[in-house]
C-alpha cells in the first residue's frame, strides 16, 4: 500500500545532556529501538536499531546530530503506531568493545526471538500494545550489554505514538524529559 512519493520519517532533532555522569568530557551513546505495525519485506529487520556514539560531551551539551537531526525510522507508508524505546548512556568502555557487544547482542538468539515475536504479534494482532513490551525488551537487552564496564544510564524513554491520537502526519515534541537529558523529535508523513 504505497502512497506515491509520500514517506514517513521519525527524526531525533536534539538531545541535551543535562548531566553526563563524568567529571569532564565523556562519551555518550544512544540506543534507539523502534517498530511500527508495518511488517518489512524480505530480510529487513522489523526492529530498527540505532546506536550512535558521541565523543567529548560535557554536561549541558547538545549532542551533535546535525541540522537535519538523526533519522531513527523511515517507511514508505504512514504507520498506525510507532513504538520507540531509547536509552542514553555514558559510555566508559572501550568503544570497540561496546560496538562488538552490541553487535553480538543483536545477533543473539534472544534478540532474534524478539524479532520473531514482533512479527508474530503483528500478524495476529496489529495493535500498538502487542509490540510495545517487545521493543522495550529489545532496548533493555542492548542497553544491558552496552552498560557493562561501569557505564551509567543518563536517561530512558519508552513511548508509543498512535496516529489517531497524536496525528503522526506532523507531530513534534521539544524538551521531553529523559532522565538527565532532554529530547526533541519529529514525526512527519510527507
């Protein structure tokens, strides 16, 4: 059910780190997991995962997402809902070790089981609540692995956007509390 040239975008516009849990500059990692009611075709994962790392972040800094922001999810159709979970962590570990651990978590049988559970939930009941707990579990699994080596949680957000309630054709939030961080994000269907 393609809608010509229209596409759906979920963009993280800004993240301000109020407290980076480090004495000076530190590394901050985002762990974002999103899914919708749209089941992708082929080998495309149903859980969209982004784990960018930002170096040299001080308390009070905005993460350098660029003028366009960070694209977290896109689809050729407007979804009925979007489930999203994001962890913001202060990353003390060796960057290569964390990246390898995240890759291993995403390749694990546990993560693959969560992917299968999302597909099954969407096939049997394409409702937002059917996948919400699975998205949260996937984000927690990745965050648990990433937070080894004494990494600190800065903030967590778990939320669901429902088109009929939030009008996700054009929905923007600024200053959303997320622990020791504040977020700004946009959902657009253009």
